[in-house]
C-alpha cells in the first residue's frame, strides 16, 4: 500500500484499459478507508466532471439535445439503474425535470409536457419502451441488469444513452450516446459512483435549459460538496448517537427522496445496520406502530420547492418520534434548521448551505451527498466496520452474492 498522503484535489484513476470490472478493494481495516478518501475527493471531482462536459460537443450537450428531441415529439425519456446507480437515476431525473420545466420544451400542440421518468433496470428490461430515449446510469458500465435494459430498449426501438465512467465499458457499447465521468470509485461502498452522475446531470440540465456550464457553476458545486466534507465532526457526533439504533429509518420528501434511499443503502451495505426508507407522509401511516425507543430516525429536508408544506409535516413526524422516544437526527438546510426546535432532533443535525444560485433539486441532491456519505462512514467507524468491501470480505456474503448470480 502506498504511504503517500491522499490528495483529494488530484484526479482519481480511470478504468483499466482494456476495460475490466473492479476487484474487491484492498482492506485497510481502520480509517481513513477508501470511502473516506472518496468523499474527500468529491468536491474537486464534481468540478472536473462539469469541465469535461461544458463544451457544445460534449456527451452532456449531445444527451441534452436528445432529451429535447424526444420531449418535442411526446416520446418517453426513461432513466434506469441498480442500487446506488438507481438512486442516482432518481436524482438525475429530478435535476432533468427542473431543466425541462425551465426550458418549457414540449410537443407542439400539447399543453402538458413529457418529463423524464425512472424505472428499475430489471423491470425495464422486461417491459422496455418502444420509442423515445432510455438513459442508463452505471458507474463502471458492467451492471448486468442495466445492460439488459439498454439491450431490450434498443431492440424495442428506443434510442439509448449511458452516464458511466468510460466509453470502453460494455454498457457504453450498447448506447448511442455516452456521457463519460472519467474517474473510478476506489471502494465498493460507492460514493463517487453516486455523485458522478449527479454532477454530469447538472451539466446536462444546464445545456437543456440553455444555462452556462461555466467555472462559476463548477465552483458552486465544489463549495456545496466541500461544505458537507467540512461537517465531518458533526457527522461523527450524530453517528455516535445513532450507532446503537436498530433499525435506522430515513424519511424525506421531494427532491430529497433519492438521497434518503441512498442513505439507507449506504447504512446497510457500509455499516450492516438494518435501515429502511419512508416518504415523509408514509411514515405516519401504519409504519409508526413498529417503532420504539431502539429506533433511529434521520430526517432529510433540503428541497426548497414547497418548503413550508414539507417543513410543517416534518415537524409532525419529529414530534411523533419524540413521543415514542426515538433517537432522531436531521440533515437540513440552515433555513429549515432555524424553524425546527432543537429538542426534536436529540441526536443532532447536519446543516447544509442553501445554495440559492443553484436549481432547487441540484442544491438538495449535491448538498446532501457528502453529509449522508460521511454519516455512513462515521457510523462504520463507530461499529468497527470496514465499509469498503460491503461485507464481501466475509466468505458467506461473497458466496451469497455469487449464488444470486449463478446460472440455473
């Protein structure tokens, strides 16, 4: 292992040439984990991804044109992925919907517009659209179900695109348009794999809405992600309060929902603590009955669109959690934090910037990315777990993954 200190501003390695899937990451056992380094690297990484996709001839610009063309004739635009990439697809869809609305692109003669939608990759492979555009999200470009969805969509008559690390991957070979992110996640508890397509989507959305993809935008993203990195000590404090909870429930609304789902996945694969996601209102409809003092709760609320209505319901959720005795925490903006009584989040809160110059879903999704990842990484530390291998350094979990993919 190299003894050189990790430089979070330096580009990460790209994929091997010729392309191949990554092997299990090296075991460090103690922090800093590969995951730690990847979170630290994300502010500069996002800025570089924007730079690569700023030009009119970039993959992001080409994909923006394809999205516009599909919507203009009323065709579907569907994003797809698995695991972290599915959550990224949900986030990309939020970013692109805002850009479509801002550009007001629609089919001639239609008062309503088609907007990007999301389908889980396996389900999409069984029922692909016969027209329009299918966009796969796959960090390495080798996910079997996502590539099957792209294959099925192309066979059914749709155009295909992919946001991935390299145009040399199997997934890229199935796509008419490739948006390259260029730098490879060094761990399996994917953080770069989540942030990279979101950063690419910011460029795609800007091209779509005819906004500049310029250094100011890159700086805004870098500063937003860095703000989360700088709150590591707060994440550690929150993690200490939540580390004994079983399960940890995550609730969110609006553009925060993809991040809520991603936090649940990160907690389960990176710390092995059972976790579950609930929409803000859904949590209060039956699910509350299964909670008690051992339950942890994390509220994610940073989407400023219809913020007052979301905040009012969030107060109700936290009041209910307090009555039950749950250990509740929050990832919220400064404005939201000011409106939430401190006693409703006894486990603490990670406060993220408002980022008013960015579209609301961009500010929400990029603003929560590093906080949710650092909360997971600090939970792993509290539990004495190495998050990098997502438990596949243990024989039966590696064998279980192999068994799931075995033929017959």
